[in-house]
């Protein structure tokens, strides 16, 4: 989250486009998130198969992240660039919702026991 905030603010100041800034920040977080989620948060759900689940989990994780990337980038872009919302507030609200959706998607789809 701290990485995302720093990147989105830096990119927004540099690019002056909130949706592009969000896309850059979200992309940076995807790799970090997969590493943490696959090795720590959902470690027990992979059972004894461990790395063999990577072939199934990684594409699902990427698909979920791309979907959330598109949704969050559009939402923040509309809020900031069209509605003149505060970028920090828009990011906070959108990412709070996205975080909950991401957790549920990871728990019940990406890293679900199969």
C-alpha cells in the first residue's frame, strides 16, 4: 500500500493523468502482491502440492489483477480527472474496495483448495 501511494502520487505529479498513474502503481504492486499472497497469506491453501499449483494460480492471479487494474484505473481516472476529486481520497476509497475484492478473489478463486 505504501508503495502504491508513493508511486501513484509521483506518477500523477509527473504525468498529470490519474488513470495512467494508477496503472503504473498497480502494476508495481502486482508482483509484490503475488509473492506475498502465494508464500504467506494463502500458503496453507496450496496444501502439499506447493509449486505445482503455480501453473494454475499464476494465470488466475494475473487475470484477477488485470481486471482490478482496469477497474481501479478507470474509477480513479474518472474521480480525479473528470470530477476533480482529491487524488489521495479517490485512491483511498477505490483501493479500499479493490483490496476487499482482491482478497475475496484470491481466497475463493486464485488460491482456493482444489
